[in-house]
């Protein structure tokens, strides 16, 4: 799993996830720190300051790299976005919802 944010330079986080099964990638950014976790793992973080979405093309890119040369080969069950930074308890509740809805144990 990889997430990137442009704050004047690209900031990226990546966590390996084995193929052949579903995974949950959770991302949050509070204006100073970008964080990523996969399934029930710990948060990884990188400093990432103010972001102007229009400076990097203005569109959210899901399932591809920056130049569209590498594309996701897989399924996306759900994509959720929010304009607020959730606490860990809320992220855990979202994971519990997905585990129940899709009979997973992420």
C-alpha cells in the first residue's frame, strides 16, 4: 500500500501487503503529519505540511501511480473520504464495520 501527498515536494508512505487477500489501508493527514496503516498494524508517518490539491493535478488518484504507468490489479470494496481527522477509535470502528460487512478479519 502506498500513499502520497504533495506539499511542495512529494511525501510518501508505503507498507507491504501480501497479494491474494483483502487489506484495509487507512490514511490520515492533520496538516502536519501524513499517516498510513494497513489492517491492524501500527501507524507509519511522515511530516507533510500544507497541501494545495490543485498543485499536483487536482484529482485524487486511486489504484495508480503518478504517471498512470502502474495500475492496481485487484478489487476495491469501498473507498471512504472525510474532511475531518478521525481518532484511532473511529478508525477501529470503521475496520470493525468492514470486517462484519465483508466477513473479513483485518
